[in-house]
């Protein structure tokens, strides 16, 4: 059911057996090293540990694992300090006890015949002193105390069920395990609390006022000042992110190369993706933190996984592990399924009673949080970005598939009648609660509420009338940074279908989690087990050892030369073959975002030149737009400074104005017309000009510098600039695709990266792109798609590569 007919369709492309695991020293890919990093320091080959000088040691000095240390420092900040963490753990433990005890109480301590009035209950009143008690019916209502059994009878009923006793024993053992784990974590976080107070000089009461960027800056300053001695070299912002996101970066790369999530073909066509929380926990146990995992919770991949000669044996071992893990999930399926149902009921029952349409709203799926995530993007950064993208994406889905006029008319009048009846019943209930005792009144109220909610879903919003879905999609792209695309006549329908998978209904998400105990073992058996060899090859090909950091995903280095894509402005910069490219421009966009978010970080040589040449391309396109007769949109340079205290000229307000009233040149491409990205480039160049006026470096990588005193505004400006960069790159990418379709690629210079006017072309800039198989960029131009059309044998049903000339596929299963 889950398996594919041909595993050669994976987006990894042909794997290269000659490509071995490698170790990266502390220098640029070009060999440009700093003077203080020319030679390896003592202890370079040791495990990356945290050492504290004797004079600066505190109660936290025993922390040695840097991965664990930086992760706890980050979690301590994101969870708002020790007090909030302690209370959260207490409430989670208490919630588990409540669900178990309350469920047991409902099963064994309630007389449902009395509660449902199937058996009458006589309420007695004592008679005169010394006389017998005479029964007297006071009323016909049944109270809760009448339906609750006495404690002794309840205890006897609990002890009479051996199966219930066994379940309570298992629940007690699991609760004790969680208690011990929480105690150990709290002890470690108490040391982190001391570290914040003594080393970073941040008291607990000021923690919520300090952003994470400031925490990271203080960590780096402490390390440079000798408070933290990390061998073999000083820490950088990228090192901190590598240690916090060592495992999440692998998951993002697995999704980018098509191995995640699990996909099942549907009988009526297409396919369905599956990536629940339970499956994510199994993958974490399988690859990263479990006792049988590849990394086993450490920072190094075992040497056996780095050798090509061991791939078949390791794939066989992984298949056996997946089989055992699937059988364990099947054995625990009834318990986990019951727990999922109880937890969902207690969590959503009251919400559905109060808001019947709550499950009809949308939320970002777990698939979206993988596909739309940049490399080295922290969770709070991803949440903030997707929160900004939620409203335009949801409005696009409403505008792209509006209800039919006849259906909207019926829904409007149905809602009127249902609302009128519901209002009358609610007024009567408020006047006298005995109205609820009338047969089927409560059921009628509930049904009318559901009918009213469903009817409102088919009534189009007035603010969306007349809005173009393309403009709403561009507004969503500004914050999503990645966009489903599929050329052809059915591209709009495909884009809508894929966007609906990323922003799915809460009801679908809840159903996926409820069925996760059943679907997870099936996915492990029929998706992951047949692709065990591909997973082994992935970790071998895309793992590098960075000196002083350990094994990391090579995509997380954001090296344009290693993993750039020529269709995303890295032509002439990348040497990556089809199998080594990051799809959808993820390397380029991740590099750009990280540079904007961390202005003091110095990228490696090739990546730095890519950013510099991108800046030159933006300037030339902006100049081309200014020379056209089309009137350009207002720019920040023409008004108040973006870095002033004026709220009307904020970067987000400027970006919102651009997205609400886009001004783009004609779509007809010609040698004399400006490219479609010229208007965006004009605004992008003007934002960089505003940062230059404030005393910043006017590079496309980021506003930042010592003269800035408003970190919140700088973060807002970096977010707006990144949004414009994402729109700009996607417009250039679409333009290049159109030119390739029309056969104009050889006649136009647009796919080239234009150099910055401040630097002449170097011989390396003139080098044509080449691949490890000997093909050039002109002979292989794969198209990247998110849609399932024509890709029934692809994981993700979505991202496929097709072109006139393709590299020969290797069948790992036959090797």
C-alpha cells in the first residue's frame, strides 16, 4: 500500500558511490582561512566539549556536552525560565493522573442506569425521632450524587477487573518514568538558571524582556572573553545553530530530497501524505536519539555508516530494526489509540460545544513545518514566520476556490432560518432552564448550531470579493518563502491542492493524530522499510564532519558551491550535480535568511560571493525599472527613514502596501522590457538604501551594526527584506522557466548572476557550471514541482525532476 513501484524516482537523484564522507576543517571551501585559524589547535580531534576556566567556574561547570548545553540554554529561554518550566512539568504530570483516574472513575464508579433515569431513585427523608424512615419522593430529577457509587463499592468494582489493574499498573510505571525524567531535566535546568544569572547576567525576572538574539550575542561574547573555552576554535552563530539544530536539519534535508513524509497512493489517483507526531517520535528514535539509532543521541555518526562497502549490510540492519519497531508499535497500538482518543476528547469536547466551527479552521500541518523550514531556522523563528503567512495563505485558499453562487445563496438563507430557531431556543433556555428537560431540545440546539456553522463556511467573505488569488498567493509567499508550483494548464488547481495540504483543516489534523497509532506501523513497514538503502545512502552522502562541531548535515552549511541550484541564481557558482542540489532554492534562500538574521556572521567564500553578486543583480534590475516609463511604486528613500520612530513607515507596513497594491511590469518578456522582478528589485534596493542612511552596511545581507539601538525594528526590517528577496528570487525563477519553455535560454543573459558594479569579474566568475557526471547546466535543467501529477512513483508525490536530458538513475537496491 505504501511502497512505490520504482524507487529511482526519489528526488535524491542518482547517488554517487565515489562520494565519500568527509571532514571539513576550520576554513572556507576556497581555502581562505583566518590567520588565527591556519593550524589546528590542540584537541581538535577530541569530542566537542565545554570547558570552563577554573576562576570562572560556577555550579553549572559540569556541563560538557555542547549540544545538550546550547539546547538547554535555548529551551530555557523559550520556555520562559525555570518557574514556568517547573509548573509546566507539574501540570503535565497532573494532567496524566487526571485523565487516568477520571477515566477509571467513569468506568467503575458511576451507575449509568440511574444517571440516564433507566431505574427510578427514591429520595428518603428521616421520620420523627424513634420512628421508621418513610420514603418520600421530593422531585423527579436525578442528581450527580445519586449516580455516583459509594467509595467501597467503587473500589470493589475496580479490583474485580484484572485487565484494568494491569492497565493502571502500566500507567503508574509510565508516570514514574516521566516523573524521574522531569526531575533530571529540572536539575539540569537549575544549572542553566545559574548560568543565566552568573555568566550571562540575566536575572529570571528579566528573561522575558531579552530576545534570543541577545542571548546568543552574550554567549559568543562570553566565549571570546574566555568564559567558555571551546576547542578547537571560537564559536560562531552558525556553530550555535548547528548544535541546537543538528537533527532537525537532517529532517529538513530528508523532506527536501523526497524521503519524508510517507506517501500512500490512492485508488482514485494522487496520493496522501502522512507525518504525525507519533511517526515523528519513531523517526527520532530510529535515526537520532534512540538506543538503536544511527547517532545514538551523540554528535558523531558511527564510522561504519561512512563507508560505501557497508551500505548493504547497514540497510539490512535498518530493515530489521524497522520491522521490530513496527511490531512494537502494533503491540502498543490499542493502548496508544485509547490514550489518543481520551486526550482528544478531553481537549476538544468543550471547544466544540462552545465553537462548533473550530475544527473547520485551518492550521499549518507538520508537513508544512518541514517543507517551508529553512536550514538552521530555530523553532521560534519558524513559528513567527508561519504566523505572518497564515492569514494571506488562508485567504488565498478561500479566494481560489469560492463557493458556487447557488450554494452561497442556499447557505445564506439556511443560516438565517437555523439562526432564528436557535435564537428562540436560547432565549427560552435563559428564561427557564427546565426547557432543556424537554425531549430532544438540547439535541436540536446542538444540531442548529452545527448547521449554522456549516452554512457560514459556504458564504464568501465580502473583503475577498474582487481580490485576485495570485496577489494573495504572492502575499503568502512573502512569508512562506517557498511556493508550490507546477507549470501547465492545471497549475492553479495543483497549487490550490498542495497549499491545502500545507494549511490543512484542524479536523484533518486531529483525525491524522487519532489514526496515528494504526498508520504509523504501516508507514514503517511499507514506506520506510523498502527505502532503507536510500536512507543509509542519504546519511553517508550528506554528512560532513566539521572540526570542533561534529557530524552535521552538509546542507546545513548552506554552501552554494556544494548544494546550490543553477535555476536559483547560483549558475556559475555551484558545482553540485543533480543529486547534490537542494531543491526549491532552499540553499540560496536559507543562506540569505541566515545572513539577514545574523549580520555579523561571515559566510564562506562562495556563499559570500553569491550574496554580493545577488546584490549587484538587484541594483541592475532596480536601475532597469527606474529607466522604464512605468511609474515606480513609492520607496522608503522618498519618504521618512525606515529606521525612524514613525510607525507609518515601518517595514511591515511598506511590505503590506506592496502586496496589497502590486505594481509589476507587463508579463510579456522581450529584450527591451524590464523583467517581472524589476519592481521588487527597486523596492528591495530602496530598503537597502534606507539601512545605508542609518549607518549600516548596504549589502543585501542585512541591516546591522553598532549604531543600531532598536533590535525589534531591525528584526522587522530583516523580515521585510527577506520577504522581498523571496518574491524577487521566485520571480526570477519563474522567468527563467518561461524562457526555457520558449527556447530563449541561450539568447538571454538573465540566468547569469550579474556581478556587483564595485568588483570586476574574476576568472572564477567566468567558469561555467559543471556536474560530477560531466554534463553542463545547459544540458540538464530539471523542473522542480510540488504536485503529484505525473509523479505517482515519487515520495511526497510532489517534488519531481523532469527534463529533456536526465542523468542515468542508479538502482541502489540492485547494488
